[in-house]
């Protein structure tokens, strides 16, 4: 099979690394890819939202399957674009259609879905510029901290958690009237704060059946001890030590099953990954958010723990045969630590040369924000590299990742030295 992966980050690097291990693969293409994917497939300089250019590449290269990494093209309807085109409609897409992608594309849509199907989540209301005063009133009815979420896509940065009521009102006004997060915050969802510990559950569904993939916990804040600004993710651990059999059974019964059933009830066709952001409150799971693709950096620990052939798994998904698939999972712990550019998640410099990649042993380095300049690998993003390791437990795996990070260097590089600190 010829397979195309859309995307350029650590998630897509990890999918590429796993897919090239498959006996089904003839040729792998990654669009646009990065310096890491260049070594294992053919990078194509394409925008993930340029559907006509993607169509041209798919037909020219006899692509048999498309794996969509990021959320943007899904929310913009790439799956629907394929289904509506006679030349593309029989090519399987792993990633949901536009309506289903609203689970991530609109926080309000997701909340209404959860309420409709009795899926446990925080109490909420949503507001626009016209209802700003009502928003202030709702904030006053809540206890601190206050959770504000931009309704639309904001590249993982549209969520604010604030302890001060006046500050929360000020931020709400900025989001709604000054487009602090662009169009994404033309509507804002205000939620009650749930106090607990977070984790993520990952499901693959063929619209009829589902498989539960390894769970993970990521670390979003830039600073040690979960301080400072939110990022796209600074590291991740799988499996989650505090998610025991009893808790995971609750997740499946109260959240995963009603989600899959709710999609069918609402006639929302869904083929692809469902990322369920969870919070454990007094041993009960609540949904914080849905994403309609794999998380990043969670992918860098979830996918390496899947022992089964990933292309086999995707074929079963496309053929609606997930109920017949025997998913094999590695029992070991996997951890990843993200190396980021100095200054990230605020302004940072690009083009820093990366050295020491050849010195890494017993870890896998997934490229996230890299490109090539002549023969050198250079930084091209905020999150640059993810260093993934296995171990008997997460502490052993983390020690391995940190040992290898010391062998890699680029100017002003930064990483969190306390991944797993709260476990």
C-alpha cells in the first residue's frame, strides 16, 4: 500500500515510525513532514488544508490510504471532500468527517453532546459579545478558580484557568470583544472548575465498533511543578499509574460507550481516533474535552506501546472490522520528554542547529519542529524533539529519556526536568 500521512509534528513522526514497520507498506508519504520523517518516507511540501493539492498528490502517487494527523483539516472537512469526489471516494481516510470533528472544533457542540448523552462533565454556559454581561453574572455564581475556553480551535492555547474573579471578567471581555484567540474566541464556554488529576483516554472507532488504545497523561505547562503558560505539551507517560482497573472500567461504561452510542444516535459518522481528556475527581471520571485525533505528545508514548501492525489496525478500521482485531499492547511503561525552543510558548528563535542526535541509545527521538538546512537538522518550531523511552515503570523510562537528552544540544534548548512529578 501507498500511504499518506498529513501533518508535520511529533505525532506524525511517531505514526510514520510505526507505519514503516508494516509489511503492508509499499511507500510512505508525509505532507509536509519534517527532518525526521525525511529519513523514513517521502516528504511533500503541501499545506494540510490545501485539499485540491492533496487530491493531485493522492492520484499521482496511487495513494491507498490517508492518515490525518492534525485537527485543522478534519474540522475543515477533508474527509467529506474525499467522499464527495468520484476519484477519491473509495480511498479510506483515518479521521472523522466535518460534523463529527465539531467535537473538537466547537467546545459548545461537545458540551451539548455530553449533556444530551448523560456523559459526566463540568457544568457550563457559553457566551458571545452580545451576552458579555450574562457571562459576568455566571462567573459571579461560580467559585474560583474560573475556567474560560475559546469555543473554536486555538492550537491548544485557548483555555484559561484563573483564580481571581476580576481577572476572569477582564479575560472574558478580551476574548469576546478583542478576539484574544482570533475567531476561536468569538464564543467562550465558561465551566465550573473540577478539582482532580488529569489523564487522556484514546479510542479508535470504525463507526460501529471501537478499540481502547493505551492511556496516557501529558504535562501542558511550560514550568516545573506545572507552573507558567500552557504549551502544546512538554511530556507524557503511558500507562497512567493512578488509572487502575476499577477506574478504567468506569471510563468505559460511563464515557466511552455512551460516546460511541451517542454518535450513532445522533447519526454522526465517525471513523478515526477519539481523544478523551479526562479528570479523576474522587475516583470518578469526568470529560474535560474531546479531540478528534491523537494527542501530541501522547502519541509518542501511545503508539510505541502498540505491538500490533498499525496498518493492519487501520485496514480493520476502514473495513469496519475492529471487533475482529486482536490489539496487542506492550506491558512496559513508555515516557516522552519534549525538548523546546528557548522562549516557547511565547516568541522564540528558529534555525538553531541540532547536534548529538546520533549519540542517542535505547531511546527513540521523534522530530516535532525540525527542518533541514543543507545537511544540518535545525529547529523550526516551538516544540522541537520528543525523546521516548521504555522501562519497567515510568521512573525507569524517564531516567533513560533524561540520560539521552543530555547528549543532544541546540542553542537555548529547554525541557521540563520533572515529568511525572505528581504521580
